[in-house]
C-alpha cells in the first residue's frame, strides 16, 4: 500500500490508480469485506442482467439482416416499427415498474422476475411467421424490460458512496455494449453453423440461443440480488454487515419507503427534473443513428451476412471501453471535461455522416468513433444518483421520467429506414441535439453545484438519514468513521 501512497503524489498517476483502486487503504477491514460482498452479489447479477437485456433487445436487427426480413416477408419500414413497438411499451412501463422497484419489499425480486419473462418472449420470437407476431412480442419485451436500466441504477445508488458508485456504474454499463456485440457474433455463428439445422433458419437459432443465455441469469438474481438497502436482509449478509452497510452511508444518503404523492409534488417543484428530462431527450436523439451500421453494410454487396453482423460489434467494443473508463474517471476528475469529450464523440461523427459522400473508411471511422459518446448515459445517471442521494424516491421518479420522455421522443423523431442508409433528414438534427444536450448538462451541473439547497427534501417527512428495516433493527446518527475522501474533497 506504500507504493500506492507514493504514486498518488503524482496527479496523473493518482487518477490512473484511482480507476483500479476499488478498496482504498483507509477503509477498515470490515468495510472492505462488505464492499467485496456487495460487488460480488450486486454486480454479477446486474452486469449479466444488463448484458441479457441488450442481447434480447438488439437481436432483432441481427436477425433482420440475416434472413428474417425475407422469411417473414417484412419490408419497407417494418424494422423501424418493430423498434417502435418495443420502445412504446418500454416508455409505458417506466414509471410504474421503476416505482415498484423503489419499494423495499419488491426490490430484490422484480428484476429477476423480469429476466424470466424476457427469456420466454425471446424463445417465442424464434417461431414467428408474420411481421405482426413480432409487433406483439417486441411490445411485451419492451414493457417488461422497462425497469432494467433505471431500477439497477436505483439499487446501485442505494448501496454505494459517490466515489464508489461511478466505478461500479462504469463496469455495469459495459454489459449493455457487450450484449449488443456478442449478439452479432452469435448471429454470425448461427448463420454459418446452424442454418437449416432441424429445419430452422440461422436467425431463429439466434433467438433460441439468446433466450437460453437469459433464463439462468434470473436464478442468479433470485439467489443473490439484495434489492435496496432497506429491503429485507439477504442470506449472504450478517446482521453486523447489514448494519455497517447502513451506517456508513448515513452522513449523506437518505432512506425512504418509495414513491408516493408527496414525492411527485416535491420533484415537480424542484429544479432537477426540469434540467434532467430535456437533457436526456437530447442525449437519446443525438445517438439514434449509431445503432444502424448494419443497415449501411447491408446495402453494400461487398459484405457477407457474417461480416454484416460482425463489423458493427466494434462500435459496441469502443462503447464498452469508453463507458467503463469515462464513468470510472468521472468519480476522480472533472466531469465537465469528460462531458466535452463525449459531446465531441457525438458531434464530429454526425457531421461526417451529414456530408455522406466520403470514403467508406471515413464512414467506418464515424461509426466506431461515435462509441466514445456512449459514456454519456452512465455518467449522466450516476450524476443524478449522487446529486439526489438523500432521496431514493426522488431518484427513482426522475430516472424513470428521463427514460419515459427520452424514449417518447425516440419513438417518433426517428430516421425512416426507407431512406437508409443516407438518412439526409436524420443526421443533421443529431448534430443539433448533441450540442443542446452538451450545454444543458453542463448548465445543470454548474447550477446544482452553486445551489445544492435547491434539491433539499422540504416537504417529505418520510425521508431521513436513519433506518428501520424489516429486521427490526434501528440505526441512526453519524458514522464515526468519517470517509477520508470526503475530507479530501472538503479540503479542495
């Protein structure tokens, strides 16, 4: 540990060390053991669940370009309509299902239950024969996928301190892009090795395989996932560890009983929702086009079905790395600097695609470089989590509102696939949305830093910094072991 202490004297090395130093030397042995338990039992399920969510969500595009379009006689704008069905239901499910996730009694069980439903619906997609079958199945999948992103963020924000949260959120969010990437590899392998096996096309095997991957993850969740910090203590926690988990957060974390009418009133009269919702709408709309590289490749006869599925996976690999590194660094360095980098990763590639008549090499560069911008979402939601750490209910309501409104616009402000792959009316607006979200988020961070009292819990008496859980334990007061990182921040 002396080496780490010496290395931290260099600010650049300090940042690099901080990325990998998940269990700082100033933590007690008990707290380090607790954190390791939390990481194993929360992150294993959270990462696998998010991986499966995106595996099941994005496999429709892989299947579409691998023979499904022709087999079920889809055409025109059908792929877009499949996505519209998914995201319409996804929007409808946001507030009710994430509100359920904010209930301590339901929090450990909701996401694992959703996992089983995703698997069943994914298996069903292997048997479709008409486009309308997919409209129904994609809508159901979208609805039951709604609590995955916001609900997991809510749980992470419940157990971890600010500097811990950014590191864990970065790792968790990579599951998104790894799932999308592996979907491409699975489809390429299925098309090559399983096509026509037992009379099933390769794209049907894709749905079977991804469903088979998804189902076991639910059982991991039922066994390990702890839910919220005031949920009933899980079997892998001792009573002492559970009490430590609560007391170490009492200096800045609130505990409440979920969303109620007072929560809604409080949220609407405070600034965060009016900053966050417009910001996320623009963030979503600015990155819409980055998922359609495969459609561009499909219009070029130089690429085989295998390459059409494999080449876009490098976008997801870049996205996974940038999400992990960017979000982790956000806990150690200046967030506005990282936000500037992610905005550049949105704006510059979109400008190249607006020009369009450029060499194919530049188009590849534009798609791959856009992966840098994907650090935006985990940084954005981690910022919400840390800014609203005193009120889990407000966090859940604002996160679900961002998701709801963001994807409401995502559904109808989209680029018609009939104009693929040029999208002359699609690329220019993304440049504008990228710039607007950049300004809005920087303003929000500046304003909340200048006016931290603006988001205080003025009207909800149920929110406090004490705990009285279902185990009948009652802990309150200030943790005697003050976090040295907080002291270091105060000195700065």
